[in-house]
C-alpha cells in the first residue's frame, strides 16, 4: 500500500528545498482548498513559478499537476491535519502511550512501504559475504548502530561499532575492499560519517546507509540505501519514531540473516555457546 501523500509531504517537509516547502505549505494548510486551485492560483499563493509546481508534481505524485490534485483528493479522507502534541495538559500517561503507539505503528508501516525487497536483499548479501562489517553512528544514531553491531556479533558475523567522531575516518582508512561499511544517520548530513564513508569508498569498500533522507549527501555516495520514515503526525516525536524505524530495519535484517545461517556453522555455535555460558543457571 502506498503511503498517504499528504502524510508523506508532512513527514519529509524538512528535507524539501525552499521552493518545495512553499508549495507543500499551501497544500498541507488546506488540502480541500488546494484541490480547487488552478496552477496559476497555486503559483500566486505559494510565491513560486508554474515550472516549480510541475517539478513538484512530477517528484511527489509521479505525474503532472492533475495527477498531484487527484492523489491529494484521494488521500483527504485519511488525513488528519492536527499534529499530535505528545503531552497535553489533559493527557494521562495512558493517553500519551496510546498516541505514541498509534504514531509508531504508522511510522513502521511507512518505513516498510518505502523499502523494496531488492535493496534489503542486497544489503543482507553484502553483510554475509563481508570479511568485516564496520558500523558508524554518532549521537542518537549510535544507539541503533551499537545495537546492530551486537546482533551481528551474536550471529557470528564479524562486526565493529565505531561511534567516536574522531575515530570513524581513521578506522575507515584501514578497511579493505572485502569489508563493508554500514552508516547510520537519520539526516544523512552528519559530516563525520560522510567523511569516513568517502575514505572507505576510496578503498573500494561497499557502503550501505540507513537514513531518513534519500536525497542526502550520505545517500548519494552510498551503494545501497535503506530508508526510514516517521508517521507524519507529530513534530516533537519524529526523532523517536525514526529511531524505532531504524531499529526495526536492523532487527529485520538480523532475523533474515539468522534464517540464512546454518546453526551448525562453527562460528555461530561458538557465539551461542559463549553467550549461554554467561547465563546464570538455576
């Protein structure tokens, strides 16, 4: 199922160009009014050229201005303009939990929709054949990167987590082309991650990125791109939704990898045995 275009515009708003934001603003402010606007009227309201509107329609609706209007009209019944405030004065803890659960589900569904089988399968194959998987992530993304590192390790897959901004580039310079870089950055604009990836690319190391911005500098220099999305229903909780979506993608990859690994393989057995030996026996 394709993601609701109105929610797609809202959840991707921060990654749009200045001109795209002006057009999206008019649409999101009053979708019903937008449907009745001619291209000339929209151009005047948004303060942009008609050419910019055509480019916007082609990018987000896969067609011209009529296609954009048709998609918006079809989506209106499922669209809720009001952004959730994560905590309101009248909310109890259960109310907040209900809101977050609803938005988290939507974010995960949106994430599932925008990732295709081919890219996910290619990433899994790259991980399985890599001599070592080096995972980069800083700040909030470090949580996801570190969790992914641990999961790969429990599968017997050689992995390293690098979360120090000064170490990423140095570590990347030591990689060989039979290794793999897995870079986590929600914005795709984290300079330290991009610098490290560029160095890895010079060494002919394949790069996978996990990001929310497919047009980001990081995405443009990566060999494979895995995307995350938010619900589009909240501004204050967007970062948390994206983090949850990132964890879900890495969880899905590891679950798939586990199904591909023979548990009789020595490295997998040894890892399971080591972990079991550290459990308290009743």
